[in-house]
């Protein structure tokens, strides 16, 4: 079986995928329609997406890279939780919040994450168990920081 690359383009709204996801669904969940989540290597989002909802890429073990447009405002609970092979994340300059618990937790190979100075909120356990992450720079714009963000 080959690797899969998905390019996601929507005109507006919130992207949702997977179990427990809510909001506007671009295509049905990982377990039902996609069935290939253990082969998905890369996702590229179009400019119409404004948020990544809860559990969108939960347990996408083989996901290595994600490209986000600048107009994403929020990342929500468990958006990329247990994406073991995700290596680098650049939070877009338009983002204001990495909300709720475990947004990028248990991304064991995550080496680098760049957080812009537009982010004001980083939720509880957002980068917990990211063992390859050696440092994390929290911008001075962050006014709400959850507990155990890294560790």
C-alpha cells in the first residue's frame, strides 16, 4: 500500500475529522471513510479553514507533516494527539489559541514547534509527552497558559 497525501480546501469554516469531531465536516471520519489514517503522511490545508476541531487527527500515527494557512485562529482539544511521527509544526501567524488539553501531546518525534506572537492561549498538556522536543519558546503574547504544557 502507498502513502497518502490529502490537500484540503474549503471556502470557509471549521475543519473537522474523526471521532468526536464537531462543526462543519469536510469529509467523514478517519475510522469510517478514510480508513487509511495509518498511511497518511502529509496534509496541506487550503486558505478557507479557520480552526482545527477536536480529535481531527487523533491517532494518525504515520502523519509526518502538516501545512497550515495563516488564517487558522484556533487549534482545539486533541487535534493532533498521538501523531507519533509528526516532526515539525509551525503554528500560523494568524493563530490566537492552542486550546484545551493535549492538542499536540504524544507526538513523540516532534522536534520543533514554532509559536507566533499572535498566540494568547496555550491549553493544559498541549505538548505533553513530546519526547524529542528539546525546548519550547512561549511568546510574551501568551496571557493564559495551562498546566503541564510540556513534559
